[in-house]
């Protein structure tokens, strides 16, 4: 699993699924070029801090297109904060 | 705007040198009785709720003995006030044989300035007084830069004919009152009644204070007082607290979440999600006109990321008892509606509500957003529909009613 931290969550990529995805639509869907195809599937195209602070705008394009046209190997985990009493 | 509870507002007044009654916040009948036992002359027990008109709805009890205070406090804790639960009360000494005045500051949008209002006729509804006896209200416009001088305050007190023996102390109080308002960047501050007694001088009998939520970040000292810097007429619900945590540290766009009913026990409630104030409010009106009810008022606007919209929709869909989800916004030029829509799709896909969800978003890239919903709804079997400018909001509400009817017939809910 590859994880990429975003401002409020995390992109989780299952490389095994990505390897069987010929199109990798997530890479082209990202407006800021966060992702790239790698030997092990899909991974970050920039340094982690750069992605978290500037490049990933959490538009969800990569996840929706991956689940729609790809192999559902990429998901964005966006936890809800917990309210304290 | 974030409203403070009475005891919190009084604490801010006290910090600026105003007198407040001896008292304490109590969360149990025992604490009330214990405080009352140490006070000669009885106590006043006041439910700490944000509901207006608390006194007329039984939220304030005057008692003569500690035993009486026990019963009165028990009533407040068990019965609540106007459907608002009461988890804390303010128990205070009674201020006896006192005249009652009014002082308040509010922002007057028409002149873009704060206005101080004072009246020797306190203790009653100031709007009513303004209607029937406007001559009994003094009105002083204040310039933020120059503030309220003691001389100006003296002049105001003189013009409205307060008793001569309290004129100087009232003028001094008004200056401190203004400084409190300015220091905490309030949008309104009111003491009604302001007691005047020969023994205690001027004492704030009540306090209503509202802080500008956009200024909240400059006042970390208020964080312990205000759970959520938004104007609510009730104590924040668990969902509202979570929603605020989403908004608090994410500067991108705006997310507002207000739960309008905490428990739904009848049909017709919808999770309502608007984008931008005016159109959203109009949508709420139409919803009501056609016989549906909003369980919440949620706004995501100002170009929020998909992640914020997703969290907003997840919270809406988790409201127990709703029978549908509606997202309305018109003429959205400032945000990419495919981003907004992706947030909604992700939430609906994960939660899979057993009720219909309808989006009506018109604006930048709405046609692409509509195609995206059609494609995802078909592929994933989502109970989600999208309409653009070709259908009116009224039509969408009628469509929602039809889908709810079908849903009930299918045995859901």
C-alpha cells in the first residue's frame, strides 16, 4: 500500500490493483499532477510535503475516476473529527 | 454570530469592572441548594439556555429559602425551558428594592456604526418600549475610532433624565460597557435589567452578548466559553460540534451546519444542503411551502474542497429520521460544481442511504457534474439524481415528495 498525506486526509493506493489498470485514469484526472505511474503501480509525483501543503486540493477527482473507470485501487480516507464531551 | 450564555457574558462584564450579583453556575440541585443556604434573602435561579424570552417561559425562578430553591432547580433540570434541555443554571443573590434600567449596544447596519441605547425603563421588552415610549430611550451613535468618552456618556445620561444620584456612576459604567463590547468585538451587548440599589449601586441583572464569529480567532480567551462561534438558539448538538471541528481548521470555503430538530418523530423531514445564503434560504421557504421540513440548514460555499463537501454530506446523511437529502444552489459562478458533486457522490456511495437524494446545482460545470452523477448512480446503484437549470427547485421538491412516497410504499422507514 502506498499512502499520500493530504491536508485533511490520506490517499491510499493498492499497487496490486493499479498494476492491472492499463489506463490509470487517476493520473490524468488530477488537476495538479500529484500522481504518476510507477513500476509498482501509482505513486506520488512530488515530495510529500509539497503534495500536502500545496498540490493536492482534495478535489476527489482521482478517487471517483478510479472507481468509475479504473480498478478501484485508490481511495481517499477523510475521517470525521471526533467531538469531545 | 456566537451568543454567550448569561453567566459567560457577565464574566466578561466583571472583567471590565462592572458589578454583577454574587452567584455561581450549578449543574445539580444539590449545588443550587448549597449556594442558596449561604445567601440571606433568597436566590434567583436562571436556566442557562440561549432561547430568547426565557423568563416568560418559566426559565427564571425566584425563591426565598434553600428548600424552595431545591424544588425550583429540580423543575428546571427535569422540565427544561421551551423544549431546551437545561444542564446548568446560574444561581444568584436577589437584588432587592432596586430600580431597573436598560443599557445595550448593537450594530446599526444603516449607519455602519455601533449604537448605544439607554433607558430608565428597564426590565421589559425594549422593542415594545421603543414603539410606545421612544422618548424614554437614549440613542448614542459611536465611532469605533474615537470610542465613547466619559463626557459623552455623561451628556447622554443627562439628556434622558436618569436620577441625579446615579448619573455619574452610570456614565462611568457606560464607558466600561462600551470597552467590553469593543474589546471582544461583539455585535450586540445588553444588560436588561441593570439594577440600581442604594446598597449595591449599579448591578448587571442579566447579560446578552453576541460575539462576531469572524473575529473569534483573535480571541483565544473566549475559546473556553464558546464551543462553536456560530449563532445558535440551542446548545450545540453532537453533530454540530463535529461539523465545527471540520470547519475550524480548514480555511478553504465555508461550512455551516445547524441542526434544526434534534429528534425527528414525524414524516417529511429532509436533510437540507444549500450553497450560498440567499438561494439556500429561498429553497428552505419553498420546501416548507410544499409540505416538507428541513431537519438541518447546511451551507457549503466559497469554493470549498470536495473533502469538505463530503464531510458535510456525511453528517447530513447521518441525521436519524430524515427521509431525503436535497442540495440546492443557483447561479454558482465561484466554484467548480464537479468538485462539489464529487463530495456528494463519495458520501452517498459510502453511506448508501435508504432514502432519495436530489441535487439541483446550477452554475460552473453543472453539465459535467450532472453527467457524473448519472454515470456513477447507474454504475453503483445510487439513489441520487441531479438536475440543472432545466428543472426548477419547486419541481425538484415535488420530485422528492414523489420519491419519498415511493420509498415508503417500498417499506423503507
